C-alpha cells in the first residue's frame, strides 16, 4: 500500500512539474513525506503495484475461505 501511495505522489509531481528530474522530485516532494532512497524510489516505480495488491487480496480472500471451511468442520 505504501508503494502505491509513493507512486501516486510521484505521478502527481510529474504532472505538475513535467521537466523536473526524478532526483529533484524525490528530494523536494517525496523525501519530506516518505524518507526513502533514490534506489528505493526506482524499485517502487518499476514494481507493478496494482498486480501485486490484487494477488495479496486474493490470498487474503483464500485464507478467509479456508478459515470458514475449517470452522464448519469443527462445528
């Protein structure tokens, strides 16, 4: 979820300041809110956040279903 927030903040800053280098966006806009390194920012920008969040949500849902099935076995 944090990656998603950082990515959204970066996209907003790029839209507002299209000719600003990534390092300056990191320095002026992202680090005050999320103290991360440049390497971490590049990792976040390359991460398919939405895909990973869907996978996590699917895993959580599967765990809930398994727990419900186990609960029915012991009732």
